[in-house]
C-alpha cells in the first residue's frame, strides 16, 4: 500500500500554496520527499493507497474535558455540550472553531479533544480534493497529549525548537533555558543555564528524540543518548494515528473519506490476503457448481435426443427434440388412421359425454386443434364440474373472450410415454 503524507501549511490555502510531503511505497519507510503545489503532488495509482494530511502543532490546541453520560459523537446535543465544557478554555469564539473528538467517547473520564480554525481546515481539505487529491484522514502532527512526557527537538542549529507532548498538552517552544524552566517550573537557572536538578529531571524523561542535525548537540547537552528521528519518519508514524480531525467537520463537501482506512493499514495485510483467498475459493466453488449443473442439463438433453433418434431414425437433423417428437407422433397417428386427441370428432365425442344432458352450445368454431364453444349457458358450479370432467379425459376448458376454449392437454400421452423411455 502506497502512503502519501501531506503537511498542511498554517496559512489559508490558495492555488499557489505548496505542500511538503513524503511518499512511502510500503507505509513504513520513506521512498521520496519533496514540496509541490496541490495539483503537482504525486498521484496514487491504486484504490487501496492512502493520502493522509498532517495538521501542524501550531494549528491545534488541546483541551481535556469529561463528557456527561448519554452524549455520543453524533448527538444533536454535542455542540451545546462542547460549548459548556470549553467555554473557559478557548481564546476564540467556539462558532469559528472545529472541535475534533476522540475515536471513542468515555463518559465521566477525562479525555482530550483538539480544536482548530474551521475555515482553515475546510479550505485545506476541499482545496486538495478540488486538485484531485482527496484525503482519507487528517491527523495531528504531534498528539494527542499523553503521559509519560515526550520531548522532540527539531528545526535548525541556529533556531532549535522543542515539541513537548505531556499530560499538560502539546506545546512548541524555543529550545533554550526558558524551555527548561517551562518544563520544570520548580527548577532555577544557574550561570550555565540549567541547574543540576533540572538537568537530572530532563535526563529522566523516558523518550527524547531530535532531528539528525540536532541529535549530537542535544545528546551532549543532556548527557544522555537521544533518539534520532527524521521529519519524514515521524510523519509516517503520525499517519497511522486513529485520530481523524475532520470527523463532524462542517463545510466538508463531496470528500471521499476512507471509511475503511483502518482496513488498509499495513498491519491488516495478512487479513486482506486471507479475505481475498476466501473470496477466490468461494468464486471457484460457484463456478464448479455452475459447471456441474450445465453438464447435467446437457446430459438430459443428450438422453432425450437419443430417445428421439431411436424412435424416429428417419429424421436426419435434430434441432428441438421435444417439438420434433410431438410432430412425428402426430404424423404417425394420421398415417395409421388412429384418432388423435385433437381431431374434431374426438373432441366432440368427449364434450358430449361430459356436458349435462339439457345443455348444448349454440355454435362451434374449430381451428388449429382448438374448439370454441359459444352460447353455452352454464353456472359457475357447472362450469367447474365440466372443466374437471374434461381434465380427467386429457383436455382443458378455459374462458376466452366470452367463449369456452376446449383443447387437448399440453403434452399428449404418447409423447409422455416416449419421454419416459430409458
């Protein structure tokens, strides 16, 4: 699965806005990186590929809230609940902000929510979509906050910056003595910049990383090993975050969201292959079943053709065995002077024996082996009795445009006997 990670700029998006990006062929390692406008970003060739955007640290603010019972992410009361919970924490009017919720709400427990400028996020999402770069998700570059603390130093040698993820939030500040004082407010600076107590406390942090260009200086300053973490590698790690900052975003139109983006993650590849194999086995089974049914049908047709060939060897070409067999039976009946069930005199004899003694039709119309009876006045009960009597003799009686239509049963007895011949 190819993964394209795009970093969203802080300024409002325009046609000339350029985006930093990294591209990974397997979702684990950086294949290429660059900077381009939206319409010049790399294209993803397959439907299972993902395009994820990163919201920078400065674009988000994190707030810790406790949701009341009975409120879900899709609840109509959610906006009012957020206004009450965040009223004292937000510097901007909440109607200008978009608040992203965690993947699962847990009532009564403190949870982090992220807020950002709604117009900025909607313009970025819709602008990329208009340029043919629809996003599966928008995730935070750093966050959500968590304990234990995490410290990452990035930027240039002349102007390093510290990203601090802690149980107090996510902060970006210059990497200097003031940063240490912010991290450890109880510590005091000495002439060298940091007291031994502050330095010891920083060394105790479980996870400290730095850009490759800053790793040596940060490690020397702290007196402990520091993990090297390049920007592109961190972006790939952030892209698998379960967060989606666009959940519930208003103004988001026609965006092709990856509802099954989690299924496309690298850790689900074995399950994907198993599902594909299962679907292939089922398809193969259906094809085999259809092939067996087709073979049985062809075998039945072949047996019927063999019966016809044995019964009427003079017929050179067999196209429709049942139809040709019925025609040949009629010819045999006519040639041998055996009365046929469709002959007029036979049909009249059957009708006369079945009709009540005091009833007779005013007129008869015979043609195409069918006899129409006109002017035969019968009650519903008499009609039903007459139909049953004729059915027992191998005929059907049906109403037809004010008349009664008498005809032989669809399949003559001789044809049925031939079909039953093994």
